[in-house]
């Protein structure tokens, strides 16, 4: 079978041949349909994040997948059933641990898990993959073509859940929300806040010039676009309004601290971006006072569990179909798979800032 993999330091993915995997007891064999590409894939390819499985010299990419069950292998799944795989698994040589037993692999600390297509385990960018049945979440046939969006939406499902939990000790009624980042995750999240969650006042911050497809989506959603070059995050309360919720999806380290300034009293910021190492000065005392004197909260969130995947499927079904269509800017077959990945060495690709979300198609739906 064909697979897309990367060798450490190669800086670019390659199409390779691998044998079709044999499912172990409790696993099903899945024929891959589509696999999404996101910023984490770019980081893995660049070598700044993730790592190959022990004893291997390359990593099969892909953690946002949708497929169809080819061989249920005695599990409760059915042949022909559409499924979305979760990402985390127990470390190699370990059947399970307390986090997986509780159904909370997303809360496991580093070293207590591997992530398929990211660190320590091969991903889903292959014509077939195997997975334990309890890590495969059923999805309807009508949503299967965009099932690769379930994983990123599940990340937001968890972040929102944890942010709300941080405010659960009192009568919290948020009305305004600021999404930092107008990439695919930021756009999907803004759409969730605006449509399925019913927020009237939703803002989204980015660094793109009009006209741009991402800003057009925000305009259609009636989400206020904020250009960070004109209005930095700390100035947003004065120019617009203080925010009850800040959702950070940029990985820009300063935003973790600037979010505190953007919050209204009793507000909460959810941080999802993963920055590189960067040292800079902050006014620690003032930000500390903001948190304490105004009952503000900041929570970090990474990965998601099966329940979040199931919620994400329900959420995706409730999003306007045009949002999904406009966010997905390209689905490419194996013969042109490289078009799904950003290539900083390609001037034509680097200059094209209109791409939002891409995927590789392994099999027709």
C-alpha cells in the first residue's frame, strides 16, 4: 500500500510503499478515505515537533482521518461503516494505563502516551490502518467526506468544556468571545461560537489583508474581524469590548499573556497554540493582579478524547454546510499529494496565502 511519511531532518514528506497491516485481536482494519493536513503536520515535517516510533527511521504522517471499516475482525464494528480515529494510544509495549482506563488519554502527561502521526506512533496517511475498535468513532455517510475535520473540532470541544468548567463555581453567563487566529481551526471555532453555540458577539483576530477567503467566511458569519496589526490584543477592550472568553489558536507566545488583558472580569482564556522557545519580558505583577482582582482564569488544553470526538460530530452536523465547503480549500489525490502540504522553499506556494484547509484523498468515498 501507499503511505506518506517523513524522515527526521528531511523537511519534506515522501510517498512510500508499506505492507497492508494485519489487525490484532480487538482491532479493525480501516481503509483510509481522507486525511487532513494542519500546522502540526508542518511542524512534524520540519522536525520541530513530534518523533518517530522507537526503532524506526521514519514516521507515517496524519492524525486527522476518516475511513471505512474493511475488516471488523470480530469487533462490534461493521464492514462498510464510516469511522474517525482518535489520536492518542498507550506507549509502545504498554497495553493501557490509568488515563486510558478512565477514558481520559487527553489528560495523560508526556511519556504516558503516543500520538499517531505525531510522536511515537505511525499515523493515518496510508491506504489502510488498524486501530482498536474503541478508538474508532462512527460517523454518518453524509458527513464522511469531511470527517477529517472531526479531530480539530474535537480539540475545540474539549477547550470549551474545560474553560466552562473553570467558571462553574458561580453563575457565569458569557456573551462575548474572541478567537485568536483565523486559520482553519480559528474559523471552525468562530463558526461554532456564532452558530451552534449562539453567541451574538464573536470576534476573530488575524494578520491577513482583505480580500481573503478566511475574512469572507467571517463576514458571512457576522463575526467581527480584527487585524492585529491595527489593533493588538491588549487594545481590543478599548476599541471593541472586554471579552468573556478568549480562545487562543495561534501559538504566538505573547498571546498567552495578552489574553489576560483582553478578558472582562470573570472571563476565561483557553490556550491551545503550542509556541516554540521564546524569552521576552512581561509585566508579571500587573497581570497577576488582573487575574486575582478580577477573577479571571487561564486554562491550557491539548488533544481530546472519544467523547469530544462524538460531540464534534454532532457539532459539525449543525454547522452551515457552506462553512465547511469554504474552509476546505483543497482535497488532493495521491498523485498530487504534495499540494496538500505547505512548502516554504516553493516561492509560488509561499506567496499563496489563500489556502485554508487541505486534505489528501486515499480512496474515493
